[in-house]
């Protein structure tokens, strides 16, 4: 199979138009992608990586050198770390409902300091300043007087 046919098949698998691919790969118009898909014309070596990235695959797959997903998983692992390819492989095995749930759980984990590389997401302060426990959108109660005892109770609750 020629590179143009491989690009077209992969683009159709992803459900994106020639115009979308053109924009993602840095071309000005859909006609450039059409020429490439028809006979491989107008595809400089420098654009193969951009097109592969836009089509979520490897340059080697587009060139016809690799035909299985294992190479794509290796490529992803090389770009994003050793577990990324394995995560992608397992994600692919899930149905749409499972994929949505997996994505939701990963998004949740990003906000847990123990699992996140970015420790600035939630800043734990010293024992005297408990501002990190206060919800951002909360309003202080005005219908009652909040006592020191109530604050200590809340602090003890969060310490558990």
C-alpha cells in the first residue's frame, strides 16, 4: 500500500476531513492533502512527522514499514514515558463507556498531590494555615457565629 493510501485510510478511521488534517499538519488547504492521498505527491519528508502526529500514529506506520499497533505503542512510550504505551493499549480494549470512565479517573488523579508531578495544584501549608482546606467557591456562613471550637472540630475532621 502506498503512503497516500495509508494516510487516507488512517484519516478515515479517525473520522477527520482532509481540511482538518491539513490544518493539523500545517498545510493551508485541503488540496494538499488530496494530492498526497491520490498519488503521494507534494509530501516533503518534513511533513511526514506532522501528519503522523495529526493522525495519532508513527511516521514508520505511514511509510508502510510497520503495520501493527505495537509500534505506535512503543512510539507513545518513547514520547510520554514507559507506561504511556501500556495505558494506550489497555484504553483501546475498553468500549466507549469504559474509555469515558477511564479518562474521568485519570483527570481526577491529576488533582491528587500524591499522584501528580505538579505539586502546585494543591499546596499543603504548615499546620497553622488551613486555607488549602477551604473550597474556592464557598461562602462563609453569615447565619451563625462560627466559634473557635467549631474551627478546631473541622480541623480535627480533616486531619483524620
